[in-house]
């Protein structure tokens, strides 16, 4: 009887320890500590990457069909069209279409035209929100944005594409197939509230014909070089 009781107690103790260890293991699962801006940024980057991959896949399939043709002239035309498309995606060509003109200015008289409240993080969050709202192409002042455009602070001045932003007011041109919808959503967006907290505001106007400059910065290729054939 004592032997059976001892076995029962040992078994119960082992079961309790296993259950306790399982609970501790479940509680040790790391928590996601990213804030809302980081999550929005990650989501926007993932969505843009997905769109870019789909576009590249479609373009590669079209190129393959062109290369399989015996017509040399057709192959050259296909290559030229592919090059022009890549330049457009890289922002190296002037682009025009429907969109909205956003004018960044002081919220009220008395605020400096230098825009002390303006910072790189504020601009980045605005760009992410514009992309989420359906922007296809963006230019800040005279700087065309690409997926490699740096936005940083240098001596308390915001630099885009390694060029300083001008004093207030300055324009942000945004191309979109649905300008009226983007205007309405931007006017009640978190970015509008963020700008107001810094003493800034954005005047949004729909444009039937908006022209964006080409990106004047040449891309530097560091890890590739042409190889001569046999």
C-alpha cells in the first residue's frame, strides 16, 4: 500500500513539473514590440515589393516571348521597350498624369518659413501614407522619389536625394489614378495631424494634369561589370 502511494505521489509530482514547464515555455514567446508607424512602414514596403515582383515577372515573360521570335528587328524593339520601362520605373523620365498638388506651409502666421518643425521622420511617414492611399509617383519640391531616395536630416535641415528642401511653402506632387479619393483621405489622415502638431499644414488640390520631373541622380553600380563575350 505504501509502495503504491509513493508511486502515485511521484507520478503526480512529475506531471505537475511537466505542466509547469509547458506553461513557462508558452509564456516565453517573444512579443512584437514594433509601433504603429513601423508596422505601417513594413506593410507598405511589403506591398510595394509584391507589386514590383509582379511587374518584373510580367515583363520577363513578355521579354521571353520576344526573344523566342526569329525576327531580329522585333527582338531589338522588345529590348528597347524593356529599357524604357525600366527607366520609367526608376524615375529617370519625366512623367505626367492625374494627381494632387500638396503644398506644405506654416499652419498660421508667426511660424517660421524655415519650417523648424519639419523633420525627416515626418516626411517619411507622409510618403508611406501617400503610397498606402494609392500614389504611383511622388516628387517633393523638385526631387523625384524612387525606392532608393534617401530622406535624412543634416544640421536640422531635411535632405531628399542629397539636396536640401526649400523654405516653406514647397510643393509635393503626387500622381494617382484616383486623385479625388486620395485628396479626401489625406485631408483626414494621421499625417495631417502629425504636421499640425509641428505647426505645419498641407493644402491639397486635385490636378487633371500634373507633371513630375525626372530623377537627376544616376544610379551607381558597385558589384557588376560587363563581361566580354568570346
